[in-house]
């Protein structure tokens, strides 16, 4: 298959003379200048193109309205389920394919990419890797079909960056039942999920353990956090756990201390790195298309040198982010990915994303302020990527500790 752009009828002679590239549509419509999608084997490349087309056609435009209203598009979720986006973790596809799926979902809508990423990496992944046979039988079919949802409940009102040491939610084994008490904050899908994967400290041995808490259990209350400046489609919640009783068998048998979840937490950090690349492609798409339509001083914005420089910089940032993530996928595939690499990738692509959406925002002038033109939506969403899954600062500390041997956390 010919990669996009290579057959776009570009005339080297015209370009060398400084003229326009001939043709109606802009070259490289998908902005894949470095032919990254070509790295996929033919079957995955076909699936990637199909899903990308669906996301662009069905999800991208609709998501703006949902984002404005802070509502969750259950219909779109069902359509995403039909395309296998709920089962990326267990369907045997390559790390690169899974990563490029995260990119394309983020390019269509960052909130839904948060849902797809948390769902695959932290919910399906945790149950698949750390769950009992009974838990897998009960939950994995519905989860992978996207007909059921889980929420990953780690952060607390008083403990974010210091959660591993500070986690205060407690679990007590009493007459064959766990009794859970505490509070969680920012929990994605907390108000709509079938269960929350709650991390709580066992009073008996002080270890942090993972528990499946069905959301209809007495004592479980989830309140939507409204008025967010980004990720407005994702239903984040404050959760209160007031003497919630669950069967003893709801403990994830593989998650009997927090270190057992490390590999999955490392991989989920890498997922945000992919999101950082995807949001920049979205910013590029919007900025390019706007610059070709909007006219000032009698010509398209795209004809001004300063605008061209910004477009080139956004795409350069996006491509550098993607290239970093492609190499990450390679070492992940070889089983060599460590937390420092995932942290560097997450910190770097989200730092670049913040810069790219700021350029895109200014490129659209006043219209960059409104979410109706999508760029304002991306501008807000980038802030979340910068902060969740370990803030930019915390991920930087992880990287710098790995390369100096010195910890600067406290
Ligand atoms: C929209 C959204 C969705 C989220 N979804 C989930 C979810 O689904 N599940 C879940 O469990 N959590 C979720 N989170 C929580 C997220 O992971 C935390 O917000 C994040 O880890 C930061 O914690 P904090 O907000 O408590 O900030 P704090 O830890 O209070 O940090 C405040 C500031 O201090 C800085 N800081 C803290 N310690 C240090 C230090 N030692 N050195 C230098 N700087 C430091 C931080 O970088 C930050 O800038 C979500 C958050 C948001 C905003």
C-alpha cells in the first residue's frame, strides 16, 4: 500500500522553485510525515485505518457537544466496543498497534481516549494479570466488549503524588467479608462504572491491596466532579466508601501488595505518552484546516510565514512524540520497559502537547478560545494529560533519579 503523501502528485520542480504544491487537498492528509503507520504489519495496518476512519467520521465531531455538556456518549461507547477498543489489552495485537489506537482515539477525543486507556491498561489489564479465575470469568467478557466498565480508584482527597506512602483508605477482613472505609478523588467513570477497583490498606499487614467493589454495594457513593476545564466527557468522581462490605473473594489475589501493580502502572504511564502524541495530531489537524480556510489581509492564513512556522512546529512536536513512543513500544515488546522510560515518555509528550495546543490556540485567534472550533477543547484537555498518571514534576523526578542515582522527592 502506498503511504499517504508519497503519491500526492507533488512536483519537485515546482517546490524547488518555491511554488505551491499542486492539487486540491493538502498533501499528507493524515499528517504521518514519518510513515509511522507503515511500521504495522498489513493486517494491523488495515484495522488501524478502519478504526481511524470510524473515529474521525463518528466520534470527532460529536464529541464537542458532549464535551460542552459534560455528558458521556454511551452510544459511541457501544460503537467503539464493536470495533474492539475494549479488548486491546487481551486481543494479542502488538504494542505499536495498541499505542497507535490510543493515538487515534485521542486525536478524535481525549476524554474517550482516557476511558479506553484506563479501561485497557488498568481495569482489563489488572483483572487479566492479577485477578482470580472466577474474577476473570465474571468480568472480562463484558469489559472487553465494552458493555461493562470499571473505575480505577487510587487517588484520594489528601493523597495524590504521595499516594504510595500516604494511602489512607482501609480494608479489614471480618467474618469472611472485607470492610472498606475511605475516600477517593478524581476517579474516572466513577459514577457510571459497574465496579471500582479500589486500592486500600489492609489493617492486618498494612499492605496496599486491590479490591473489586461493585458500585451498587451499600455505603458506596460517587459524586460527579463538575466544571472541569478538560476531559469533560470523562465522568470523574469523588467516591466515599462508608463501611462497604464485599466478599472475601473480591480481593485481587495477585494484588496483595502495591508493588504487584507496578508493571501495569508503568504501562499505563506509557499510554498517556501516546495520548500526548494523539492530542498534538488533533491540534495539527485543526490548525492546518483553519489556516487553509481563514483569510486575513486578502489571503489564507496558511500563506503567512509565521503561521507556517507554527504549523511546522506543531507537527514537528507531534512527530518527535510519536517517534519516541514507537521506540518505547519496541522496548516494551522486548519486555525491557522500565518506569524511568515510561515516565520520560509521558513527561516529554505531554510537555510538547501543552506547547503545541498553545500554538494552535493562538493560531486560531479569537476562535481558538471557543471549544466550538475544537482547539479550545484540546487546550483544556492537554492540562489533564500533563497532570494525571503522575504529574509532570513527579515523572521528571523519576527520570532524574534514574540518571543521577539521587532521589529528590522529599
Ligand atoms: C481529570 C483527572 C482524572 C483523573 N483520573 C484518575 C483516576 O481515574 N484514578 C485515580 O486514581 N486518579 C485519577 N486522577 C488523579 C491524578 O493522578 C492526580 O491528580 C495526580 O497524581 C496529582 O495528584 P494531586 O492532584 O493530588 O496533586 P498533588 O500531589 O497535590 O500535587 C500538587 C502539585 O505539587 C507537585 N508536587 C507534589 N509533590 C512534589 C514533589 N515531591 N516535588 C515536586 N513537586 C511536587 C505536583 O507535581 C503538582 O504540581 C485524575 C486526575 C485528574 C485531574
